[in-house]
């Protein structure tokens, strides 16, 4: 029994006899109403639409990771982008944490576009984000560079599947 029900019947009718029987069964515990708590409205509240979640949360965090890997050529010569101090590595770790948890945010009802590919790409964001966190924790510049490339492929794969032009 998963639900309670109400009947309105005329006294003396055969339905009334049935109800009496049912009430007896209920009282004796043979037939029970489920006392499971009513489902509550979920307390979470997605605030940003996809466009803003990408622009204000995921993209800036990803930029920190990409900006901390590899090298750029400047007038002064080649400049290594890898962090040089603990604060720098911490910033990469924090950004990777944001990327990771954004995978979960993308899966929330109201955000998720479907239950298939969308969930796969969001999961890939979590997996890759965790790798980026580990790379930052290990202060491994090559690993951050490599995972940055993998991350890019996750972004592109989802954008292509959902018909977004890649810049
Ligand atoms: C699960 C799917 C998915 C993944 C993974 C994903 N995106 Fe997106 N992204 C979208 C969708 C859908 C849009 C279009 C949103 C809109 O404008 O309605 C979008 C749009 C964007 C935009 C453009 C926002 C705008 O409309 O101006 C940027 C920037 C962006 N994504 C960055 C990223 C980066 C960086 C990554 C990887 C780290 C990434 N996205 C991974 C689904 C995804």
C-alpha cells in the first residue's frame, strides 16, 4: 500500500459495508496507509541559466587552469605559465574544484537537457576536474597541461552535441 484514499458513501449501502470492513482491516493493521513522508520540494534553487552558468562559473574557472599551463612567447622570451608559489597552485586547485562541482550543477533538474549524453558530458567534467585537482595538489605542471587539454575536449564534445558553435 502506497497511498491513502477517501470514499464518500451512503450509510447502509453495500459500499458502506465495504468501508467498514476496510476500516477494520486498517485498524487491525492488515491494510495500512503508507506513513512515508510526503515528498518535499527540493530546497536547492538553480539560479543561473545555462548561459550564465557557463560565463560566470565554468568559463572563468577553466581559464585559470588553462592560464596556468604551458608557456607563452613574450618580448622577453618564453615565459612558463606554471604557478611559482603555493598561492598559485592553490588558485589552480580552487578553479579545478569549481569545474568539478559544476559537473554536478549541470545535472540538476531544470538544467539537465536530458538523461543521456548530457549526463555523460557532465560526468566527464567531474572526472576531468578531479584529475585537475590532483594535478594541482601534486604541483605537477605537465599534468595540469595535459588535463587542460582533456578538459577542452569535454567542453567541445558537449557544445558540439548540443549544436553550439565552437569559437
Ligand atoms: C554538459 C554540457 C556542457 C559542457 C560539459 C560544457 N558546456 Fe559550455 N555550454 C553548454 C550549453 C548548452 C551552452 C549554451 C548556453 C546558452 O547560451 O543557452 C554552453 C555555452 C558556453 C559558453 C558560451 C556562453 C554564452 O552563451 O555566451 C561558454 C563560454 C562555455 N559554454 C564554456 C564552457 C567551457 C569552458 C566548458 C568546459 C570546461 C564547457 N562550456 C562545458 C553546455 C556545456
